[in-house]
């Protein structure tokens, strides 16, 4: 069950098609069971509720900071500069971001020390906001290749490129066959492009693509520790962003295997 502040009609339809039940604070919901079907979409949040919602927690700087804390929970007790460097956000933006994260109870302050109080609800809200606001900004090139099915043999250049999305999910779970290959890299790995004959993608092509996305985190956030993948939280969010049923199933496997220990269930 997914709970969120507000789920827009397009996302509601994708979640319903994937069989993902949800409810939000605006009254939108999809609930289905034996003898029960509830589907409400299109309701907008009240202005009063929207005004009370912290403005920076789910803006770009807040999303980056939440991701940094998720990947490295001990970072929550670090100095402002260390947090800003790890999250790759401006130092001047951080105090307001932390205030908003405290307001939504992602962190709490006890005896002048910050503590991470993350929940799966907040993880899912972060993933939805990431899909809308941050993920589209990170895509910078898309290719096609006749070597798509042999992607596991490509050998990404160490420390320069990392698998994300569906290929990372395959590596982490052995459950999902990728339809799109996502690679996070600061710049295009020229040798890989030549070796795998990557060609500019046809705009009408929807599957069998190789997409390059820029990392948005700082140097203190290490990629995943398994076979050159990005952090599991990012793989989880990338899978949810597809709206594909099997990707959402795989995201749940990743949550249970790699993330549940960091998050409370509520």
C-alpha cells in the first residue's frame, strides 16, 4: 500500500495499471480486493494543505539531501559543510532544507543531535518526487545497440560509470530482464560507445535503449557495493518511475532485501 501527499491522475493510472494500491491526503485512492473496488483520481489537495507542506524537502536540494542520508545514515550528524558536500547541494540552502526535513519528521533533533527517522512512506514520497523533478534532469544521452542482450559482458569502466535502473535491479535480484539499460556517468565513456557500437537512438524507439544519466550526489556517497551498481535506494526509485508492473515488483524485492532495515514500515 502506497501513501502519499498527492498523486496526480497520470501517476494514479500508472499505479492502478501496475496493481499498486494507493491513497493520498487529497482523497484519491485505489483499493481492490474480493468484492471491493475503489478508484478515485483527479482530486486536488486543498490550498490550506498545500501551504503547510514544507517547500524545500521535496525540491531538488531536499531530494538530494534525503538521498544522501538514505545512503549514509551517519551523515545526519555531520557538519553542514560535510552534508552539503555529500549531497551536492549549496551550503546556504542546507539550513532551510534541514528545517523542512525536521518538519516532515525525516529527521528529529534530540539533545542538539540530529537523528534519522526514515519511514517507507517517506521513501516512496521521495521516489515519486524524484521521478517528477530530479530524474528527468539527469538524462543526457540515449543510444541503441545491437549488443543490447550482451550487456552483462560490457564491463563498465571502473569508477567512471555505474549500472542503474533495470540492469542494476537484475544484478541485485536476478529477477528482472532489462528493457532499458541505465548507466550513470559524468561523461560518455568513449571506449564503451565504440566497443558496443552505440548509435543515437531513434526518437520512436521505446525499448532496447541505453540511457546515460548524470550522478547527482557528492563524492562521499559511494556507488553500490555489488558489481558496479548505484545505491539500492536509487535503483528502487528508478524502477518505480517506469510504472512497469514487473519493475514495481522488483522494486519491492530490492526494498525488502536492501532497504527495509533502514526504514520503519509506516
